[in-house]
């Protein structure tokens, strides 16, 4: 469908691509990966024709249509509603609708046979194209991407850049091009929307090339992984996890070949140096010189998963209780975020705060940091020294300072050698440390800001979307840093791989309360899915009205009962109440058991406990229903 042949492209004298090749076949799902600056977005722009190759070619089939989602679309604004913008995807259908309206208007004053015939043709084509269903399709995709029904008729310009990007994605998905090019589509999506896009791409009938640093997303949607490295395109016939394993094997082979070649080069150079002055060896020396010049050099392996070591030190150690909220409420006008919620953070907690956008995750971080006013009690623990990382803090970097001087603002008493070592961990090596902040990319600024937070000697960290704009190598470094960090932190992130590596507790906001799961993200996901299935299979508790109807529909109740009958009914009610008390005690015991971290070490025990707990809740609901019926009989 599309072929990249011997592609070369240079930027400022630097080879971005040199002799690169790639073939995209129908229905391919390709994940395009590589370090920042290697040329992933450049390749997409070359494919759509925004850039022209310096050599080689990009050829596509005549019927191949291309849709391109890129970060430039963030700046697009219009007074049109988001639904109207999404519907722009249906060019032919929109044209036909205007023509139909025009003909109908003309027929009001001039009813002619040719107009009737024209209208029939227009309506037939409109129906054939599915024109009457385009609005419902657009609404379905917009709502899948996180928009509420009542928001669909609001102007696009009222929404932030991230939400505008979702509208552009919706428009692109509705167009259904032969080849869909997605540059960081998950950057502005929350977890439910990411999962929705995953399912959509999995079922997408055409080809997709996606640039992403989200490992879980790539694993779930891609059947081929293409790495941009050393100005070439390297294909791996599998998802990202397959790529990691296969890359390790290729690296091992390449490293062996590189070392063997280097040894051969050193041996040849020693021979040349030793015998270059001997006339009797002149022919052999010349032969080896020519062999060296003809040799095709093997590149050394670039290790993108390098191990790093951080040395954290705290000025003071905090007490056991790091932070607490007691009966806290927060709202913005009619929008309620939290209502009478209570929670606590203890020393050593590594908490990931997850959930959909708009639930109040960033607001909660600001409440913890003390920059948001609340009703209720907010309490910071003894000797707690916190540091807060958020995207807007990139703006507070001193743009005219060098990286080295910027880290000195974080203090911590580190020497210049130690600061250079920290910057090295964040991929700033050699002369990079003397670059000015103002010349850095968004991802590089993020790495500097994170480095400042990590060397601040804070024993409590608040991290709001720290992986945004980071490539996979930088995310890997941040994971290693947090694994070695002995303090406490709360992190907001939609990157499931990152969360699964760094969190030992999961927080989520539900019914305006902070809910906690005492385990890892993978355990939480399994528990949440099982819990959701159980709730879906359990019939809802009957309302009082339903119970009343059941009683009224049963055998007629005497208006006057004998004293023996009343005593019997009271005895039955007492028995049910005793049973309810016993079941409620068991429920409390189960909840205590599920709150014990030890149970999560054995998945089988955890599964059985969860199943028993759900069965107990059903039994308790039935007992409560029976008690209500007996009480209504007694009252009657």
C-alpha cells in the first residue's frame, strides 16, 4: 500500500534518515518507536508530503488516503461546535445534504418533474453513504473520547488544547482513511479514553502507524514494531514486548560482531604500524590498508535501557503519618469534586492516583500541596518536607540559566560533580550541561524539572503527569529513580506501565470520595474487573416501592392479627435481625482481611476471598429485603 525506498533526509547537515526502507501493507498496525529527536514525527511528515526526501522515494497506491493526527492541531480554533467539527469528516455527505436542502427549498415554489428526479438521485446516494447515521456515529466517537452529551454543541474554542486534540482525533477516525498516522495520540487522553481508542484501533479495518511512548498502548494495538535508530528503520514482527526481547537478542549479536571487528581493526593497525617501514612487507601492508578502507564498519550498540543509580538524602526523616484529610469537601460552584472525604498517607506509601479527566486528580494534588482551599481539615505530618512537580512548573524554569545553574536552585548541598552526575542520569552528558534552558525541547525541560524535584531532599513528592513528553528511555530512568527513592509520593499518571512499576497503593475518586486499593496497579485492575463483573451479575437491590408492591401482591394481610400471630412475626423479625448482625460482622472481617497487604501475595487466596465477600454481600442484601417485608407485614 505504501513503500519507503532508500529514503535519505538531512536536517542542518545531520542525517535523520540515510538509506531507510519500510513497507506498509493493508491492515498493518505499526508502532513507531525510538528516542526523542531520532525522526519519528519527521517520517510521518515525509509520508504526508510536508517534507520532501533528499534521496530515495515514498510511493503509495493510487487509492490510498492518509489521515494525520499531529500536535500542530492543538492550535486549531473555531466558533463551530465540536459536533460540527467532527462532522466535517463527511465531506460528500455534507455536500449532498446541502444539495437536498436546496432542491427542497426550490420545490416549495417550483414543483417540477426534473427536480423530483434530482431529489431522488441525491437522496439515494445520501442513503447509500449512510448519511442519516453520521450524526450518531460522530456522537458515539466523541463520547467514547470522554465528551459529555451536553458538551457536543459547545464551540470548539471553549475547550483546552488537549480536548481540541480529541475532537481532531474523532474527525480523523470518522474519515476512516486507508492509512491512519497518529503522532502521540495518548498524550492528552485519560485512562478510559486511552482504553476506548485501543479497542477502536484494534477493530480498525485499515492500516495504522502510531508514534507513542506508552508501552501498554503499543502492546495492545500494534502487530509490528518499527524502531527509528541510527538513521535507519528496523522492523520487528510483533508488539512492543516482542520488540524488547528480540532487540536484546539482536543487540547481543551486534555487540559481539562489533567487538570482533574492533579487535580485527586493532590487530590490522598494529601490523601496519609495525611493518610500514619494511620494504619486504610493503605489499602486505598496502593490502591491509586497502582492506581497512573497504571494511564496512559495524556500529556499537546504543543501550536505551541503561541502568542508573540515584543517591537520595533527606534533611530530616518524617514521622509515620505523612498527611491526612478529615471530612474534606471541595467544589467549584455547582461542580462537586470531594464531599466529606477522609484519607491518610503513611511513610513509605507509593500512591498512584488514577481515573478519568475531570474527576479532580490534579485538584487533589493541589489540596495536598496546600494551594487549594477546602472545607474540612488538612494536616501535614511531623518533619514532612514536600516537593511538587506539575506541567505548569516548566514555565518557572529560569530560561536564561544553564542546566547546571538551574539545578543549583534546588540546593541540596550537592557539588558540581554530583549535579553533573544527576544530569547524566537524565541523559544530559558532556557539554549539554552548559545549554541554556530556553533552547531545550518540552521533553528536555520536563527532565530538568524532574531532576530538580528529585535532588531537593524532599521526603514527600507530589508528581502530576511526570511522564508527559518523556520518551521511553526517560520514563525508564524515572521509574528507576522512584524505585530507589525511600520517601513517600503521590503520582498522577495515565501511563499504565509506569504506574504498575512505581505504585504500591492505588487511589481513585468515586462518588466524590477518595477510594483506596492496597496493592499494585496490576492487582487493582484484576480486582476492579472482577468486582465490575460481580456487580453486573448481581441483581440490584429492590426499592421500597418494589418491596411494597410485592407485599401488596402477596396473600391478603389481615388488618387485625391475633397476639400469637404478632408474637410469631416479631420472633421471625428478631431472627432476621440476628442474622443481619452476624452477616455485617462477617462483612467487616472480610474488609479487614482485604485491607491486609499480605493477602495480595497469593492470587488464589485473594480470588477466593473476593468471591466469598461478594457472595456474602448478596446474602446480606437478601436478609435486609426479608426484614423490610416482615416489618411491613407487622405494621399492616
